[in-house]
């Protein structure tokens, strides 16, 4: 995860440097000779969010054993094997996407009743996705 943390740090530095350049360029070339604040804040917040993600990945990388992607001496065969379990026939992601889209439409048109409906649908579909393979303990 060290590689991913470095990528996020690079994105954070890039966004902060670009916000400074954006500030100077909009101050120099704007018609009213004022820097445009929304773009500056957006770039600074982008840098902050990328730094946050990078620091989380670096924090996690220190606490787990190095993956084959993080080691210089790793072979291709070190990364072989099972990567995880992915449900082959689950319809919950479709419902999750539909309820998220419904929430986006509700926010776009600001219909509070539709937003409440979308949040309820999101909670149901997230619960269904998380507990899809959960089995109750047997009472033997």
C-alpha cells in the first residue's frame, strides 16, 4: 500500500501547487484583477482529500505485512492465489446503484420526500449487500 500512498501524496502536492498557480494566473489575467476563490478552494480541498487518503493508506501499510506489490524482490508467483470472494450472481449492486441514482435525482431537484425515499432505499440495499451471505448461528 506504500505505492498507493505515494500516488495520493503526489496528487495532493500537485493540487496544492496548481491552486497556487491558479491563484496567480486568475489574479493576473482576470478582467476585474481579482483571484477567483472557488477554484482555489476546490483545488486546496482536493489536495487535502488526497493527502487524507494517502495518509490512511500509509497508516494501514505500516500495520500489515508487505504485499508482493510493495516488495522489490517479489516474484510474479508471489501474487498468485485467491484474491477474495466476489458474488457471481448478486443483484444487490444493481439496487444500490439505482437507489444512489435516485438520491442524486432527489438532490438535483431538491425533492425532500424523494430524498428520504432514496436514503431508505440506500440503507436497505447496503444492508442487503453486506448481509447477503450472512448465516444465522445454528442452535444445535
